């Protein structure tokens, strides 16, 4: 079975590739802008086809002969019109699915797509889901909650200011999930042909528990042996910080709107928490083995 994975070098794509390889699937086509970090997969037989996912011709060419597409939409962070670009990315996927007769698609989406109220960046994923639903493929949308890996975006604030700076209150609570757990499920569904036949499925993924941003900060503080508070910053400051990291004004606004939806409780699951929606990795484990070591490995933590 030939499986293609997009955004293969990203925080969501890398664990998908790892999980497929661990399951013994080496007939992989990895779509990425460069093969620089993909050597381990290449050694095991995977093929990298480099290009831009906004280019439908590239996506069609790269996915020729593919049975299963694991579609991970990259975030159009620097785009002046990100929602349009989400649509273009969805069109690339749909174009390739139709042109190459791809029968099965696993789309790594996000929680909140069911909501009709504005939820920032979630609107982009909603557009992609809608476009994919218009293809004849059998589609599974995975909608993970708040990815623990989002904390990698605030590492600099932690090092520099000694605090987690986000435009959301420490009391706000989210279902937190490790990207590796969502990736495992994506790989399992992609390789499980017994499930064939259903046209469209949606799985929300809630991680092992809901957790507040304040409690998340306490867990990190405990691991680092110093107080790293969660500080709610105003939306304007959040937008400035994102702009300093190359985010377009329009994309930064979508991120801030998403955090406002988290803050107000609007961004919430559609499906009740159950064994079917739960995944294993607790936030404590992510902090202990991934986040805290990354923070310790770099420069000392600054004032607060
Ligand atoms: N529910 C949630 O909490 C949620 C949902 C979705 C995403 N996120 C967060 O979003 C952040 C980003 O995740 P990520 O690293 O997987 O995604 P990403 O930064 O958007 O990038 C994914 C990968 O796609 C590649 N890429 C970007 N634009 C491309 C294009 N036009 N054509 C081809 N390849 C392209 C990048 O390659 P290069 O190596 O060339 O840059 C990158 O490695 C993470 O913090 C994640 O947790 C959170």
C-alpha cells in the first residue's frame, strides 16, 4: 500500500511518518519543501518529493499511484490572506484526490470545526474539510484538541521573560493532546483497510484530560524547579509578538481570535469525552520528556 504524507517535516507530520515506519510501512511518499530533516525516513525507503502544497500540479504529481493520503494542512502563517490560502491548500488536496483516484484520505484537522461562530484559524480547517468532503474519497477527519506542541511557540517567551505569554486566561480549560497520539491514530486509520466503506467519519481527540493553562504552567514550573507563570497578554501584544515571528497581520488576527474563543469557552468539543475520544499521553509526560528538556538545553531563563 502506498501512503503519502504532507507537511512531513512539521510538528504534526514528523510523528505521523514515525508512526507509519514503526508499523512497518516504508512505501511512503513524503511531501515537504525540503528533505533536510527526513533522513531517517529516507534510510528506511521512504521517498521525498519536494514542492509547494499551494501548487496543485505538484501535489498531483507527488501523489500519483497513492492509495492513501494523510493530509496535514500547513499553516499559512505569512500569508496576507490566510483563509484564501487554506482554501487553495484544500483545492490542492482535492485536485490530487480526484486526478489520481485516491481512495482513502485521513485529514488531520482541528477541534472546533463544528462551530459556526468565528473561531479564528479553525475557519481555515473548516474550509479544508468542506473541500475534501466534496471529493469521492473515503475521508476521516481527525479533530484533535489543543496540541501540547503549541507550547513550542512560546518557548522564546519562557526563556526571555520567564513566563508563558498567551492571550488567554490561566483559568481557561482545554482538552490537551500530544501530536504523537493524534499521529498514531492517523497512521492506524490510514493502514487499517478493514474499516473501508464509510464515506466520511469525524473523530474528535481529547487527550487524557482537560487541563487549565494555569495548571499546565504549574506542571512546567515543577519540572524546571522555578516558577513559570501563565500570563494572559492583551490581544495587541500577542499580535505584535506573532508579527515579530513572521506571522502576517491577518494570520496573527486568526490566532488571537482562536485564543479568544478558547477564553470564552466557545472553542469546545462537539463529542462527549469517552474512551473513544481519549488518547494516552498526559501533559506531565510531554513536559517531562520534551518541553522541559528543550528549555533546559538552551539559554538560561530570563527574569520575572
Ligand atoms: N488544535 C491545535 O492545537 C492545532 C491544530 C493545528 C496546528 N496546530 C499548531 O500549529 C503549529 C504548527 O504545526 P506544524 O509544525 O505541523 O505545521 P506548520 O508549521 O504549519 O508546517 C508544517 C510543515 O509543512 C511545511 N510547509 C509549510 N508550508 C508549506 C507549503 N506551502 N508547501 C509545502 N510544505 C509546507 C513546513 O515545511 P518547512 O520545513 O519547509 O517549513 C512544515 O514543516 C504547531 O504548534 C501545532 O501544534 C495546533
